[in-house]
C-alpha cells in the first residue's frame, strides 16, 4: 500500500501467487484480491482463480471462493463482490457473464452465484456506480452500457451504439438520478475521440437526456491531412443464416467507397476476408485504418479492396450457445463453414468478386 502524502509504501501481505485484480470496499477498510497459482499464461485455466479479502484492521487474508477458470473485473459494490467469468465455469470457450459473491453475512469462505447476462449477450466490463453496478456488454453488433441495482437480475440500458466502444466510465450526479457517461469511440472514417453524455438512470432504452458531446479533437490532424482517403471508406453490416440453418451469422464489411454509394455497389470489389482469433472475440464498426488484427487495412482500402470481417460461431456478443461452438474444435467445423457461408453471401449481394478473394488470419500464439 502507498501513502500518497509520504510517498512511502508498505507490504500488507506476502504470498507466492500471481495477483490478477484488486477491489476496495466502499469504506476502504477491506481489499478484495484475485490471484492465480503462478504467472504462467495458462495457470488460470489449469488451476483456476482464487478470490480473497484482506482486512486492514486485523491484517487477515481470508479466501472466500475459488473459480475454476479465469475471472476479470473484480468490483466491490455495497456488501457484494462482482466479477466477470465464463458462463460455463469449467472452460474458457463460453460466453462471459456477471457473477456475485454475497459478503453480507461476513468475510468467510462461501460460493458465488450467477447474476446476469451471458445467455444471449456477453458481459465485458464492470464499474461501480454509486450503490449500483454499471456493466459494459456486447449484444450482437452493438456495444451497450447497462445499470444493475442491488441483487436484482434485471437491468436498464443507459447507452447503446452499433460500433466499438473503446473505453467508458460513469458517475451519478449527487443532486439527481442522472448519470454522466464518459465515452471513447470511433466511426469508420473518424478516429477515436472522447465524448460525454447525460442519461437518466431510470432510462430503459439507452437514449440520453442530452445529445452526445465531443470533448476532444485528437484525430483532427489526421482528418485534415488525409480527408479524401478517410471519406472514401464506409462500412455495412451483413447478416445471413448459417449453412445448416441453426443460427444467424453477422459480419462487418468495410468498403473503399463513400457513404453516398448505393448499398449494392455498381461493381464487385476484390476482398480480403480477415478472421479474428480467440475464437471469443467480435468484429463490429470501428475506425478502419486502425482495425484490430490487420496492419494492412488502410493500404488495402486505399487500393480499392474491400475487407470482410465475419463473426463465426464461437465469437463473442451472441451469448452462451453461440460462444460454446468454440469448444472441442468447433471453430474448425462450424466456424469454418460460417466463414465460407458469409463470404458467399457477400458475393451474392454483389459486394465481392469471387475470382479475387484472399484470407488473412492473425492470432496470438503462446507457447
């Protein structure tokens, strides 16, 4: 612990583990910590993750639960600890949901309960919002911010958009029920900027009380230097049934044309089909030149190529059943078929020249 006045640090406890996350109680008297057996990247999958609470008054560290795989976003609200983990606790190939540890009966070893999300969407981020919990979720191609109060399983939508929400935070106005959101987001042809908006915590549709307000102009130099290159890019969402008819597939398609172009282009484009790793990940609309997993995006779009980003089975944003296709090699079966199906759909829609199709796969290999 660091004393901000004296700049001195003190060791509260020493233990041969690898710390993942920390969360303080609201009165600052306790610290929750999650840790794994060792720093190896696979440790959380092999040995699971332990959650413990350190009490400053007694200097005692008490293990309160053990989770079978990984957990993230440890957050303390009232007498509850929340975290995000896979809906199927035994595997990483599952959707992410919110779990709760009830500390109302004291600091002692106990279990956890499944609280919300993960069945038809995916929880991605947690923030304490006064006495409530704010949750960032992926719902299909949309990024949303919800608010969950008390121990209720129902939540309300504070914000939604069909493009990547890079970062966010929230506070409650002390004199009203309004929530101020700080957002970092981008569009297909505009770099990420910081925005704010005010919403009512009683809202259920994700619509703000005030319009979204830009707070930064970080990308202005880029827009001024390359106006033609950026305005000639836009994106489309494509959807179609899977080949076996069991699920609906979606993809983001970046096109080297302006938004004034009719939805069906006058001629098909050569295309690079870019596949994300994971497979628990999802592509949606974002600033095209900084598209994850492809350093060639700006070059290809400027050269007249389109880029197709399919979200095959096993991807995030669609809930547990969709994510768990990634189990037991499913990405090499259903996921493989999904990529072909979505590419064929783009050909039928007139976006893609079938004689000029390339595939890019970029993943992080650990070994």
